[in-house]
């Protein structure tokens, strides 16, 4: 994957020019004196992800980034706008932003992008930075959710910082899951015994009460990227509901595997997770997809009594995470496609979520309308609860119930009381 960087004309009459950029094998940051941006592979498979370094290890713009004072910034003289030029090249389907895990980040920082496809530039859109989502313990870098672009061949990104600062070692990544074999069209539900290698799992008889859950291979997971084996934990006490904020609520059914794969590649090759962050994903058509390895198999009394996720800072232990594919925060406040005032999940989506939660609640003998206690593992950031803090939470909770975040969005959050009742009804009927 190669891109060409068009550096925009900015203040003081700087002349626009185009510089060809070739992918390199290294992963280091560009120096502050660089006259052109660095595009670099972030994984051994350079065809899937390439990244441009936008700031150095001190947070100073590095080569590809221009900076100027924000217009009409009388109330905030320090406010600045940082902008890349128009970067065009081979196709990609998502972009990702990441930065040094320990870096300080301006809490007011915002990002926007415009995407180039079919020979034309689209409108500017807000990019969710995930500043309220914290950084998972297993992550090696902090960063934003993968932002779905749908087979684009160019992007431009600009940042506005009230404090006039950017994170250290900020990178823009171009993600192209299509470079891997296409996802299987199979939609069969399955499980496998725990003594099989995760990469060698095959469809088997579904567990009792199991809804139709598509395997990782159905969204095209490259198992060589994830950590080998399963990340086990002793038990499950609660489910945490999330939304993905991937930038598009009107995706097609055919695009779902590509979006999920983009989340996977962003988290593993860019952010340094060991595997997919959530146990399951539910799309707006009601499709249920396995996320983290072993999530289908996990159940009490087996060699996989639980799978440890990477979805909630300080509260991954004793929980499993289900992510609804989309953005359910009103009025586009978290970025991407305009969500409008009432971005509710579809009926198919909530029905499948209830089916999924009833299946796992039944396995772990959880009371859907009850409460449980979770113990914080600490971590700071969006987890305000020091290590050892005990929280009383609903058995079916939301990400915002344990971390300081808007996730899973106000319109999804308000459905949780009815969801708990639906799950209880399913278990009562069973």
C-alpha cells in the first residue's frame, strides 16, 4: 500500500506540493526535521496496515502535519488546528488514530476527516477519539476506534486542540482487511472443544440455548495476528454492553465482516491488543458474531470457564463484553455519520442481543434483573475506581456503569431495563 501526500497551502503563502511516499519496513517515528511524512508498516503483513507518523515523541508536529492558530480563537489564544494534507493511494476500508499509551491528551481534542472515493472528496466528519473509553490493560498504545471509510483511496485529517497540543507519537493508520482472504459466507453457529488449537476450530453441534453465532472465520479473522491460545479467567458474573462508534450506522449487511475485521486489525496491529476486545458483536441486521477467541466455548465446569476480554478498563475480570455495531449517542456527539436525535438500535439488533445474553446468563446461572459485585483492577484514566474498589452493578450493565464514558450511547442505554426483562422472560420460558 503506497500513498501520495499533498501538503496543503497554509498561512504565509506556503506552496502546495506532492511528495511520493513509499512504505518502509520499520516502525520508528519520523524525526522532527523530516520534510515529508513517514508511511510505515505496523505489522509483518505490510499490505494490511500502514501508518503515517504525525507527531514525534514530544508531541511536536512531524513532517506531514501543518499547524496554525484556530480562527476566532480570542477566548482561547492557545487553540490550534493541525492538518495533514490530502493523502491518496491504494484502497483501504478504515482509518485508525493512535498515540503513546502514557501520553497526556488534551481533553478537548477533536479530530475530523474527509474521505476520497470514486474520484471525489466527501464532507468533513468528526472522528471519535475514544478519549472517554480508557486504555485496556493489555494495550501497548492508546487510540481511537477504527473509523470505517468503505473502500476509500484517500483521506485528510485535521485536529483542533484548545490547549494547542497533540499526543506524543500520534499516528494515522490506513487499514485494509481485504488484503487477507475474503470472509466465509457461512452463517452456521458452532462450538469446539477446548483442546483444539484456536486456529483449527470447526463448526460443531451448538450448545443448548445457543443462538446463531458466526465464527471468527466468517468475518475473515487472520488468526496469525492474535496471541496464541485462549485468555481464560475463572468465572463470569456480569455482561457489559458497548457500542463500537465505527463511524457509520447505515452500513450494509455485506459490509459487516469488513467493519468487524477493521476493529480487529486496529486493536491488534495498531494498538497492540492480544486479540479482539469484545467477546461478541451484534450488527443492525441481528447478526451475532464471535469476537474474542473462545467466547463461544466458554462456560462453567469446562476447561474454558471464562474468557478474559479487553473491553472495560479495570473491569475485564468476571465480565464479558458485547458490542453493538454502530453509534447510539444522539446528535453525532461521538463522531462519524450524523446520528440525529434518536439513534435507537434496530428491533433485530435488540432481539439478538437478548437471545445472546439469555444464552450466556443461562450457562452462568446469572439473574438478568439482579445485581452483582465487581472488583476494580484500577488503571486510572476513565476508570475512577482505585484497585480493590467493590462496585454493586446490574448483572446486565453498560460500559458507562463501570467507567467514565458515554458508551454504549444514551439511546442504547435507555433500553437496558427492557432488555433485562426480555432476557429474564427467555430464561423463564426455557
